[in-house]
């Protein structure tokens, strides 16, 4: 048998790659992880989940103080001022702590960090920074990067037209921020800068925001964000951008055709999606082809068509989410070690960390009907929940979608201040095949926002108590 440097070599140290590396090492495999970025943790820890959540948290505190919520609860603050460098500094501390934490975990678990970008030479050999390294198994976990919009050139250094990375470090609050794309990034980062004082306009190609989410949730979310002051231009596309000094002029056209208009902005955020990272990987050297969307296809065990080469995370099909990548990281390591690693892709929760938060798991009502289910739907508004009323955060609702014949829960969707935390019980219930009755008869602590999940489940049978 060939002698390899490592049992497993993982390319990329995002939530997919670093988790796969740690689990492989825990399973006794000699493991290395190649990462070209200066710090470990990938998009998520460096320029994604973590810095965006730091800004969402800080901007929410600022809005609570400046907008009078603290005063309403008897906390007098005097004149509230924004110290933007301090807010950006806190975000940088969070990133440094967490990326450093992965380096510590690598050392603790004896995972070797190969510093540099990896390129395949053959199915068991990669070049990293001019060094040839061999492994019996190679896992591609190279993630994704921002999809460019032709005609709207991003230059993060100038802070006029930026992508999500640039929008995490604007040197000043823009007077007018135009966000291209009403998806997750557009609404999260749009919320951050609106709370800090920017006028925010979201230009969305489709006639609704948040594609892929449940229809009721999409409608309600847009209504709430409009109430918060975000302006929406739906069914609209940006066809050109001209930058002059510190200003951009965008040309907008109705998606269905019609007269163009121009809009001026002192910052433009391009957030129209992300695409898989495969450039420079040398996939041609191993004969691994991409699908039409530029992704690497795998089987349910995360094996590619090439023996010994596996793939996980944003670079393969499925939602581009950190926790999906992490679960695939654990599963691929367990499969490589000869165990059984499975990810139930039907139960991957998704959360938008705005205020209120938006969360869902499983099928939307539309997808359930398209799949041939006759559905029963229970909806419970947060205004009927005692904790939400007490905390004065009554926006939103919980919606439980169950199969009319079996009562099995097919999907749960919600808008609520803490929906990101509440969705976990729905995911757990669905993983165990729960019916709406199972959730309705599960005792929920009082007073918690989660009681709204129980009430929505009771509403499936037409018997909620508090509405
Ligand atoms: P990545 O995290 O993209 O990591 C891939 C790594 O591979 C990178 O560090 C890259 O440098 C490295 N790499 C690439 N090519 C090579 C090579 N040839 N050799 C060596 N290394 C290489 N998801 C959530 O679930 N929750 C959130 O709140 C959330 N917020 C987000 C906010 C923003 C602004 C963005 C942009 C994304 C957010 N995401 C969020 C998505 C999440 O970041 C991704 O789904 C997740 O990071 C994917 O993990 P991954 O391991 O597949 O890849
Ligand atoms: P997205 O797919 O969520 O949204 C992109 C939006 O842009 C869509 O609504 C789309 O219709 C619109 N669009 C596309 N082309 C357009 C055009 N030319 N003009 C106007 N609108 C256009 O993508 P994103 O917001 O860039 O986020 C990328 C990925 O990162 C997502 O897959 C998401 O899952 C992940 N992410 C997750 C979180 C989270 O979990 N909280 C946060 C941020 C990012």
C-alpha cells in the first residue's frame, strides 16, 4: 500500500473544513488542513457569520439606546452617541478570539495547519506553497465567495461599491446605502447600517424578498422592515453603476422591462448571492468536473466521483450555511474513518439575524403542497405570547405546517425576536418525526417565547389557548 504523509488532508478551514479536521483527528487519523488565509475559520469566522453578528448586536444596542427602548424600561442614558471605531473594534476582537480559538483546537487535537492554497497534482497529492503533500483521503472544503454583478464593480478599499466584506468595515455611516439583493446578507447588513443612521434602499430583482422562505414569512418580513424604515424597490434590476469621487449613480430598470431611473448613493452593497470556490484547485488534474452551477457533486457520504476525494460545505449543492457545512464535516470524517456519517438535509434550519429574527426548517407551505401533501397549518401571532408582550417585542408569528393525514410536522417557519433560538426545538422535533400533537402536548416553560411554538402546534388542531 502507498505510504502517505497523512490519512486525511482537508482543503479549507471554514466551518466545514475545520470541523472535519478536528473530528478526523479525534477518530485517530493523521490529519492536515491546508488554508491560504492568514487566519483559520473560513468565511464564517473571518468575514461572515461572526463579524456580521457582532455588528448586528452592537447596532441593536445602539438603536435600543438611541431609539428610546432603554428609556421605556427606565434606563436613562443621556445623549447617545455612536462610536463607530469602537463598534468595529469589538467586531475585530470577536473575530480574533474565535479564529485564534480554532488554531488552539488544531494544536490540541494535533491537526497540522499547512499554510497556503492547495492545488491538486493527482488524486492523492496536492501542492501547498511549493510543497508536495500526499494523503490517502482529500476533502475539498473550499467554500464560496461573493457573486459579482457585471457592470457594478466592487472596490472594498474605496467603500463606495462594496460586497459583504466591505460592508463589515465602512469607515463612516453612509447617508444613503443602496443594497442590491433582498436576501439574507442584504437584510442583515442593511439593518445594521439603517440602525446606525443610514437611509437604506433595497433593490430586489424578484417581487418579494428572501427567496426560498415560506410565503407568509416573506410578506410579513418585508412589511416589518418597511415599517423600520427600509425602502424597497422590488421587481427591479440594477443595470449600470457610475462612480464619481465618493458617490455612485445606479441605473435601475423594472425587471419586467420599462423606463429606467437613476438613484444616487454614497455606498452600494452588492449582495446577490455566493458561488463555489473551485478556481485554482487544479480539478482538471484529477478529472473532476463541476455541475452546471459550478458545484462539486457528491453522493450521500460526501464522496466525489474520484476515489479518495471527498467534498463538503458551500462548494457542494445545498444551502450555503455554516451549520450545514459543520454537520457535513463531522459526517465526512466519520465516513473516512470507516463509520457511518449522515446529514439529514431535509432538516437544516435557516435563520436571518435581523430584529425580529426570521427562521425556518423543513418545507415551506408552498413546497409542501408542490410535493403533493395536503397540509394543515397552525399559526400563532407573537402578540398572543406573554413574554413577547412583556418585553414589548410582539412582531411576527409562528407557523407550523403538518401533513393533514399523518399530522407529521413538515415545516416550521417563524418571525420573532428570538426565532433563531426557538427554531432548534422544531428541528429536533422534526428529526424525531414529531407530529403537531407531540409538540402541542410537550410542556414548554412559562413565560418564554417558545410557548408560541406550542400554541402554533395547538392551532394546527384549531385549539390554541391565548388567541
Ligand atoms: P468557507 O467558510 O468559505 O471556508 C473555505 C475556506 O477555504 C476559506 O477560508 C478559504 O480561504 C479556503 N480555501 C479556498 N480555496 C483554498 C485552497 N485551494 N487551498 C486552501 N484553502 C482554500 N451562515 C450561517 O449559517 N449563519 C450565518 O449567520 C451566516 N452569516 C453570513 C454572513 C456573511 C456576511 C456571509 C458572507 C456568509 C454568512 N454565512 C452564514 C454563510 C457561511 O459563512 C458559509 O455557509 C460557511 O462559511 C461555509 O463554510 P465552508 O467551510 O464550506 O467554507
Ligand atoms: P441570497 O441568495 O440570500 O440573496 C440574494 C438576493 O439577490 C436574492 O433575493 C436574489 O433574487 C437577488 N438578486 C440576484 N440578482 C440580482 C440582481 N441582479 N439585482 C437585484 N437583485 C438580485 O444571497 P446573499 O444574501 O448574497 O447571501 C449569500 C449566501 O450566504 C446565502 O446563501 C446565505 O445562505 C448565506 N448567508 C447566510 C446568513 C445566515 O444564515 N444568517 C447570513 C448571510 C449569508
